[in-house]
């Protein structure tokens, strides 16, 4: 990988394909550099995968446990404040 | 069978903020018993997802999840409504995760599981397989990033927080956030290139 490749890939990481739209030299480089083309494809695959990430739901009993715990703390706090 | 996905269930975009959301903590502090439950319901998947993606072993997830919301309750009076609530919630979440790593004196720990469930996109089976593999790869790759890069990548690429809010949540200058984000995305894309080359070698010419 050349220094030029490093610079192009770093800037692609920050700005994505939009970088190529505003920099003709970079566009020309990517069109002739297989390594940078593969990097751009990979970067876009990563972005697509981010879009497809599933939610990780906590177990419902854990959700209820923390809600009940805070309710209990509040009751104790309220009792304390009345003393 | 209808293969249409339930977008609201799997979509990862941040919940829209509004006056109601900003007021949840104020209502909680004012004694509204349902406000805290609403806040937990609103943030449970995002907070749990952050913990899961932080490379922490599975048997710690539930305890850390509860610790986050107990800390949110304890810190509720310090919240200022001009600050986006999601950034404040993630500042606490990130601190809980950092504290866990400090306690365990583990800087990075890669957990092979869980591979996420396949997301049914209504496309053919080959595409589903590709998406499933690509998502599973990304989950592992994010957990493998250096800690600060991982924090920034999750908050930016998954939670889509603005750079300034990530900086505030993590106690970093905005330019440092941008640098970590750039390096994180660079590492993920470079890793993806290597993975693709491996796959091509395994499949053969």
C-alpha cells in the first residue's frame, strides 16, 4: 500500500463516497487502484451491516427487576424524608 | 409467511427526542411512578445493546444493565433538560462499562457470542445468509476494537449520536472523537477486506 492509498482510505473512512465526489484526484486513484476499490466496497459493506444490526433485548424479568428496585428505593427515600 | 420485517422492532435509529422524553426524569423526580418505567422501556434495548457490544462476558450483561438504570435513578437530579437525554443516558452507560473493565483490569476482551439473530428482509435465502454473515462478522469486529474506538463507533455508527454529544458523554475533545471514529471505521473496513479475501481463498477460483 502506498502513502497515497493510506491517505485515500483514511479520508474515505471519515467521509465515505462523498469524498470522491469532491476530489477528482482521489476518484481517479480509486478507479485505478484495486486495493482502494476493495477498501471502498468493504467500507460500504460495513455501513450496510450497521444498518442491519438487530436490537439486543434484555430479558423481561431483568427489566422488571430494575423497575421494581427503583420503586423500592423511592419508597424508602419517601419514608426517610417523612421522618 | 409474510417476510416483511417489523421495522419498528429491529430498526436501530435513535428514538426521536421530544418534550415528553426530556421530561421523563423530571416527572420521575416529581414522584410520577410511571415515568421511570417509561424511561427504562424506551432505552432498554439501546443500553443493553451497548453493553453486549462492549465485549463484556454474557453472564455480566444483566447486572450491568441494572446498574446503569440504578445510576440513572441516583443521578436524575443532576440531569439538565437542555442536554439531549440519550447522550446523558449513554454517558452513564459508558461509565458503567468502563468501571467494569477497571474492576476486572481487562482492557479488551473479545467474546465470540452472541451472533445476532438473522434479520428477515424478505429477500432470497442467499441474500439473507449474506446479511446474517455480514452482521455477525460486524458484531465480532466491533467487540474486537480497542476500547475507545469501540465506544465512539457504537455511539456514532449504531446510536448515531452527534460528535459533540459523544465527546461530552465520553469526556473527550470533539477532534479526538473524530480521530477515533475514523480509525475505528478504517479498522473495520480493513478487517472486512481481509475477511473477504479469506472467504475467496476458501471458495477457491
